[in-house]
């Protein structure tokens, strides 16, 4: 495949071993350790020439390098991306940034994104559960026409899984709660009420999620923006 060969050549040409060492400190190297050390702007520049090519994206994903995984999320076409493929990718996630990139670059635009939230949240796998809440956060930006009830239905999930003390899960649960509250004035009060409830909990993780969300949602600048 010409596009695939061209991309791999570019990745090899731009390889930066020093960056790979830096990436390890942030926990963004795949479990297999395969990475070229490219920056996000470099990858976005490469992806510009290959938009909406799901076949190419699938081949890139199969390569398993940190950069080919990220490129796959940028290049795949949401209109041609199958539900079972989303499941397969989600179960492949080995770092938080690949998970979030997939959610923001691709998954939040899928017509079945809402279903995936409820499918992935109960999973005991760290990055699968993170996907559910990162996806909620992403849809708060992209799902402009979605009814408020869709996002209200996510709040029980936030409460249910707020006691998961794994770092990459608790941060995504907190992120989802904050973004729901900031989405519009109708969602603000329910999200803030839940945040206050969590902030008063005995569990340390639940309390942290709640307090952090309350702190942001009660910020005067946030309140002023929501009330406009």
C-alpha cells in the first residue's frame, strides 16, 4: 500500500530516540515499547494527506507503534468505522494518550458512541473503563444536538465508578463530570449537585473527584460562561 509505505518512511526519517525516553516518563509508550518519538504536531501534519481512509487506518493500527496508533485515530473515517472495530481497538489500548486520542479524534463522532459509554464503563480493564469517561468528555464538545437527557444519564455512571482509585480511571471520571457540568446551564446544577455529594464522601478517591469538580464548576469564570 503506497500510503502505508510513505507514512512509515516519514516516521523513520523523523525518528527521535531522545523523545522516546521523554515519553516513557509520561506513561505514553505502548506496552510493546514500539515508538519513533514524533511530536503530535508532526503526526497531525502527516495525517493531513490521508484523511478519511479507514483501510489505511486499520493497517497503521496493526503496526502497533505509538505513532501509527495515533495516526490511525486521525485518519479513520467515522462513517466507515464498524462497532466491533471500536471494541477491538478499545481493548488494545495500552496508554492513556492513545485512549484519549481515539475518543477525541474518532470515537466521539461515531453514531453508536452513546452505546459504547454504557458498554465500556463496567469493564474492569483500566483503559476500557477510561474510554467510557473520556468518550463522555469528548461528546460534551462534539454532540451539539444531543439532548440533555443523554448527559444526565451519564451522571449515575460517574457516581457508580467514582471509587475506582486507578489513576487513569479516576482522572477520566472527574473529567467527564466537569465537562457535563460545563456543557450548558441545564446540566450545570445536576453535575454540581453530584460533585458536592462526592466531595462529602468518606472514600478518598470519590472525595477527590468531587472536590476537584466543585472547585472548577464554582469558578466565577465558568459560572459566567454557562449563564451567558
